């Protein structure tokens, strides 16, 4: 019996997402339709550094770029749509994260629902938690990334 078999590969990675809440708040933009922040309808656009270590002066692995939407009228939670865009040994690759994050959760998880470059057809999960803040106006989110993917070659017609 003939068939097509795709070789699955696996990636596990520990990384740190950096939020700068200080005067130089260049990583986050917020549209708040309701002055009672944060309430239903808020939209946040993020372009956050992804670091190798929990330090703003460490090695940058890439970026976490996307949207946070506050869609819940009863409680504070965020629907997120983020791309992890790699600038390290995985440059040219990305992972797409989608999910809902409760505002007060210590640990949270979102789904990996796709990828590009090395990580085509990625499926997995990203676990995240806030870690101790050692730098003023900086919040670090520890990310544990675990995904399965199948590397695909560029179609000949696109070369």
C-alpha cells in the first residue's frame, strides 16, 4: 500500500517576552474606546522583543508581534493573535499563536496553529507566565514553546 508520509520534527524552546511599561513605551499601542480601562472593546497592538534570557540587555531571538483584544464584557481576558518571528538560527521562520488569556492567570497557554519557514504546518502550545521583575518598568513573560512541524521545500515554480 503506497502513501505519503510526512516526517514530523519537534521544537522545544524557553524564551522571554519583554514588556516595557516605562516612559519609552515603544512596544505597545492601545486603542481604548472606553475610558474605564481595561474594558470591553480594547485593542492592543504589540511588537515585543523575544529574548534568550530574562534581561532587556540579553540576546534577542526575535519578536512577538500581534493583537490583543478584550472581547469579554463580564471579566477581563484577552483574545490574542501573535506571530513569533525568529531572528536567530531560525531566521525566516515564524509560529502563529492564538488563544484566550485570563487577565489574572499565573500560567496560561495558547495554541500554535501554524508556522512558516522551517516551522511549516506547526501545531503545538505555548505556556507562559509572568516572572519576577528585576528591572523597573519592565515585565518579563517566560514562554515555553513546544511544537511539532513538517519542513516543506519551496515549490519549484516559486524559485
